[in-house]
């Protein structure tokens, strides 16, 4: 065949052109040139196996891999991919399809025994699995799979994953999953079938040259959508590991910290997924927070009206909130001292009680930070069920935290920081409050969510009434890690970001002794009640209230100081990627949202 005779020369020419382009164009990611790279791979593959069956499979494989570029049409955040990313992903799809097909053809030429057929089928399944995963996630959540999503999956313990599926998997989604699995089986079977019966395998030198060509070309399509997700996930995991390893260095830097801090008990309560637009203390039409609404009128309570989350997932939000790291200073996370490290260096005893489980397959900065406390206890470390229950279920109520407070010893001479991490309004909502507690009914997702907010208000009342009688109580700070997109039928997901997911509650309750001893600071806080605040500035606030001076904090980031920079335009979220968007004046309406799905 004439094509076969010319293959060797064409391969040599392609290699020469590629190396010449690499020399002349150091940036080999120019979109049009990258697209040509993918075309070269497909053409050369066809030259090695010049059959119609090969061409059909190459086109199908390319189209299937490139089809993820259509996913933004399904997502809550409708936006097109950048043209460069789209072209690079298309080029990668062409190259990878050609490479996999050639390998399958070489396997087919070795014979037709059962083992080889199984190997070819397995290879085809693995080839089609990544785009199928993108589509399954997109159809289920109306969001695009990203490194944030992969991290959430890796950091989720098994029972929480079951809880999420139980809460979100509908018959429609189950049917779509079955259809996708059948499509995977049918496509992989067809793709791996021997289509080179009439085409003898190419000579070894052709195959070797082709593999060399692909090795030269593939690295220059590495900025595609698939590899970007893998690289971003790997980079995030490395950052977490580096953070854990850097703890001794951070602690050594804090050794010279002054221990002349304010005496007494300071309490930090971290809420979960609470949306201030669904709190009557912030004007919601349903009276979901009667205790806080009444308390906000007292002199010992400051209710802040413009607080926002720095990120819309727990691990990322708290990795900033509980460390020196914030969106407004140039400091790597690994070098950022944690709140427990700083408090301990200042001679303050740290106690932590969490009503959440430890994170799953991979440890996170949040787990490491909380574990640094002198006395740390997860009430549900491995399972998701009420304390004392022998059977596994999804019901976890924050009443467990209130009961645990009775067993925490606090001496009047102690300088103590008590951190309480609630389960709050985390889905599934009906499992966050007692079965006989549903003041707003259970007919809709909005009703169930409002029940969690009402129960959280009751729990905070009980927590405050407990700690205010502890010896030398000073103040209590409450804020949520992030909010929930409940009015749009969405939970919290960076891939489906909505400004509503950042609208968090934030308030401070102080004892008469604290307000009397620190009148100027309390007056400054009162003057900033309507100022913008993101919860990555929590570290600065806690240190300021406890009288800790690290020498690294900036006064413009401390809401308890007159120098606080309250300009709305400077505040960011999603770790600096997006500007803060305040809620519309008319929100919320408290409608009955239908539940779209997000993790």
C-alpha cells in the first residue's frame, strides 16, 4: 500500500517539524499550533492502521473526550471555557485517542485469547472513564468537576458520603447512572474490538517512531481540562502535607511570644452552613432565631450585619479562618501560625470539642489545627450517629455539644480558649434536629433548612447560658464557616458558586467584666457592626480580644481596632478570586425552593 510506504518518511518529517517548532517556539501552547499537534497524532495513527474502523473509533474517542467542553451549559454558573483551554483539550483528546487505539491494535495483533480480550476491554473502560465521570458529576450536581470537588471527596468519611447520596440521589439520577454505565460498557466493547483484521501490524520502527512522536507532543497538551484537575488536586494535597510538616517551624517562631495576655475564658463557636438570610435576627420573615433576635438588643451582644465566608467549603474556609493566613496578606499557608499554636505560645490553654467527624482518606489543615489543641475531642470521629447509639444512622444533633460542656473543667485562674465546632445546618437537614422539633414543618427543603436554623438558635442559647457561668468568662464569638445556597435550591459548592453561599452570621457576646475592662475596644467593635468582614480575619480578631500580640498582624485587618480598613471594595471571597457581592435589599423571600443538587 502506498500510504504504508510513505509512513516512515512522514513520521520522520513530523518529528523534525516538532523539534524545529520546539526550538523556534518555546511556548508550544499557542492554541492553533496545539490543535495541529492533535491532528498530527491522529493522522499518523491512521497511517499506521489505514482502515475505516480505526478512523471511526478515533473520531468517537476524540468526540467523547472533548464533549466535556459542553458541560458549562449544564452548570449553575453558565460560562464558556477559554478558547485556549478548549483547543488544548481537543488536541489532547485527539492524541490520546490515537495512542490508545494504536496500543489496542497492537494487542489485537498478538492474538485473540480471552486474557488479551479482557485486557483490551479493561483498557477501553479506563480510557472512557474520565469523561464519563465528568458527565456523571455534571448531570447529578449541575456543576463542573474540579480539584475542589476531588478534595471534598478525598476528605469525606464513608458515612458522610452515604449521607450525601441518600439526600441527593433521586430516581432520575439513578436512571441516568444506569444509562451512563450501559453506555460505558457498550462503547468500551465496540472500541476494544479488533478492527485490524485486514490490516497487518506496522513494522516495529514505525511503531517506535510513532511512540516517540506522541511522547514529544503529549506534554504540550498538558494544560487540558483533565490534567489540570489532577495537577490542581495534587498541588492542594502537597500544600496540606507541607502545612503539617511545617508545624515545628511555626511553633519555633512563636517561642518568643509574650505571655502577658488577658486572663479568663474565651469561647469560639464555629457554625456550619448557616445562611444569615434565613435568620429572623437579620430580618427573615420566619422567626427562626428568636433568642438571637431578642439578644441582639442587649448591651452585651454585637450582631454584625456584613459578614462573609472566605470560601464556600469547610476545609478551605477554616484553613484561613483558624490561621494567620488571609486573603489580604502575602503569606503562604505553611508559614501561617494556627490559632491553637499562637494561643499555646502565649500561655493560653486550648480546648476543642467538635460535633463533626474527622475528615476521611486525606487529613486536612482543619483536622491538624484542631488536633493541636491541648484537649481535643471529636464526638463523632468515625461515624455519623448520636452519642450512645449503637446503630449507625445519619442523625447528629448539636445537643451533644451542650451535654459535653458539663464535663469540661475550667478553673477561675485559667487563661483558656474553648473552640466548639457545630454540625449546624449541614445536610441532610432533617437529621440536624430532634424528630419532634419541626416548627416550620417538613414539607419542603426550605422548611427543613429553617428548622436547622431554629434548632441552632436554641443550641446557641444553651451554650451561652452554660459558658457565661463558667469561672471568669470573658466573651463568646460565633460565626459560620460558610453559608448555603438554599434559596436557589443548592447546598454549598465552589463549582456552583452563588454569592448567597458566603452570607454568614457573626456575633459577639461579652461579659460585663470584659466590657468594663476594655471599653474602647468594645466601642470600636460596636462602631464596626455594619462593616464588611470576611471570616478569614477571625484569627486577628481572636488574638486581639485575648490580648495576643504576634508582631505579624496588620491593624487594618483587625475589626476590633480603629484602623480597620472597612472599604467594601477590598473584600474578597473564594480565596481572593471573586469580589464580595452583598445581598439584594429585597432578599430573602423565604420561598419554597426545589432542591437542585450540589455536595
